[in-house]
C-alpha cells in the first residue's frame, strides 16, 4: 500500500480531477521494462478530496511485451477508483502501418480561448492551472447562450509549464475537455462512471489537439469519445467514457 | 470463489472465446437491482482452456444507480482475465435524447455468408456453433485472396438457437467479428489485450448488425472498434479493443 497525496491545486471545487487521478494512479505502477501505459481502464466509484489517499498496486502478470496491473485508490477506507492497466514499451520511431481519419482542424492557438481555472460561479477548476487548454471558439457557444448543438468540442492542449507532453500528461488531456452535453445546452454535472484510455504512441513535442464527441444520450447515460493528436498530426490517444447526464 | 466451467463447444481450437469468457464472467456478478452490464472493461492476460476455472467476484460499491465489481478469472492459479464491471438497470422503453451516426447498411441476411465453425485449416471456431454470424460478402474478400483493404468488416448476428439477444449475448457479439487485419491481408493471430464494452440499452428482438473498424495499426498494436445495432436500428453496443498484430 502506497500513500498518494492528492494535490488541492488539481481539484475541481473540492474534488480531484479524474484525469489527474488516473495519471497519479498509473504513474507508480510503471517500471523500466514497461514504462508506457497502453490501455488504462478506470471505473470511478466516488470522488476523493484533496489530501491523503491509499493506493494499492498489484502486478498481476509480467509478460514479454506487456505487464498488467490492478490498481485501487481508496480514501479513509472508501473505494474511489478501480483501474486495470496494461503497460509496455513503445518504439519512439514507430510509423503508422495503416491509419484512417484526420487530425481535428482548429483555428490557430492564438485565436482560441483559454479555459480559465476560475469559473464565473466562483468554483475553481484547478486542473486548468496545470493544463493550458485553448478551446475552439465555435465549440464553446454555450458560454454565451448559443451552443452549436453537435455534442462536440475541441481544443489545443499543453502543459501550463510549457513542457513537452508525457504519456502521463496524455491521460490527463484525455479527460480535460468540457462535457459535450454543454454543447447541447445541458449545463449540469456529468459524472464519469467509466473511462478507458488507449495510448497509441509517444507524443511529439509541442501542442496537442483534442476532439471530443458523443454518439448517444439515452436513459441518463452518454458516451464521450476523446481523441488526442500530437503536433506531428499523429493519433496518440483514443479514449471513451460512460458518464451520466440530467435533463433538469 | 466460484467455479466456472468453460464449455469446450465455445472454444477456438483449445482456447476459450474472449466474448464468451466475458459473458460468463459478468453473468454471475449481476443481481436483481443491477441486472444490466453497462460498462465492462477486460484485460486479457492468458487464454484458459476448456474445463474448470476459478472466478473471483468482489462487489466494490453498491450505489443508488449503479454497482461496481472487480472480477478475476484464473485457471490452476494462473490469472487469465481481469475485469471491472459497472452494472445498473436500463429502462426498456428509453428513447434516444440525442444521437448521431447510422446503423450499418448490409445486404439482406440471405445474401450474406454464414461464418462456419469449421475452418479450412481444420481448426474449430466453436463459438460459431452458438452464434449465427452472416458476413457482408464485400468485407470477406480476404477469404478468396482479395481483401478490400479498408480494415473494416460487418455482419448480421443472432443466437444460433434463434432466441432473442440478451445483454450477455451482446458481450459475445462485441467480440465475434473476424479481425479487421484480415481485410488488410494480414492473416495472423490478433490477440486481444484489452476490451471495453459499453452496453447502451436493451436490444430489440431479432437480428443484430455489427460493424468493426480500425483507426491505427502501429508498432504491433491496433484498435478494433465494434458497434452493435439492434433490429430497431438502435445503437446497443460500443466496444473497443487493443490487440496485437504481426506483419510476418
């Protein structure tokens, strides 16, 4: 059992950001032979507060190419996040053998809107102190009462300290964009139940681009699909979550 | 600890089918208040053989809307599959609040090709005794040396006994289509490392349609995205796996 210290500057209100949690849980489970998270599946049970939490790491299998672990975060004995991790080692020079799809097209960074950590309702969205996220203006119409109604948004992302993205940063970026429900005019809390992130390769230095979409809102549940592309135009993350929404 | 008896008639060669395993692992973890698997994340460590295996079920949290469990399948003490499950209860009459995308367009069932359990190389693909899968002829060109090169395939699916699909059947269907690598002319084993299935609602009676696609083959790894649509044209499954491929 390891102690994880949840940094209050990453919290949204009093609760830890989901992507920050994922990154913090996965980091200690990596090793020299398996330094790269490849597939990370998280089921979120309850949101821990800033402060001390208990991280349990169990290496289940160490194979030739990949190692798999079960990870559990609890706070004061209450389970918060359950994670399965498969990690391995990517070749930094790998080229796509076959691919489809295109990187999202965004206005230049300087024409996009930085997402502010201080919301107008006074809540601090702490992770935005650490993540410099520049939203495509067309996809944040909800902020001025004109959502564009496509259940889609997109943004440029980088570390606020200007550093190049790491694979653990990608786990954060995969859960950074606002809920796509906002783009449908539904301004309510969208709690993540499950989030799986496939990290597909090592990101090039510089700004990443992310695009997030939903396919189906039904019965109080929606999917949110997030792709992250690096500055070289490579797909580096495929993530999908199941989250709740409310109409009232 | 429960004993799971892996049925040899579901095996591919001597190894249990991944979707059958998932369905068999998840079934015993459901209860009356949470009868529907909503999000299932599986990391496959080693393939069990037919026969007896040990299933460990741990309910981690029981909430108002959902219950979450950790599930582990092992055989002779060797870990085989690690699963996280979030289950709840869907409204059978739920209508989409918002949706995008279209059900795959396939030729009529009678013009599609039934996938045979007995392969030409003599291996038995046992699950095809239980799943009646009719492939779109255009997407099985690889069988006659003419793959169509789109990393895509699609099929009609139902239970071989003619019964209506259950939610557990959907977990099987989500892992039933041939590897999309075949459609690129890569005829090799494609072991699943991780598979997450979102079940989005209760399927209507009758044939389901499934479509499977890849976005990126790189560095020996590919994603396979599988959508399953029910006979009423509703999206009922969104699944994605990370799997390995070899060029030789």
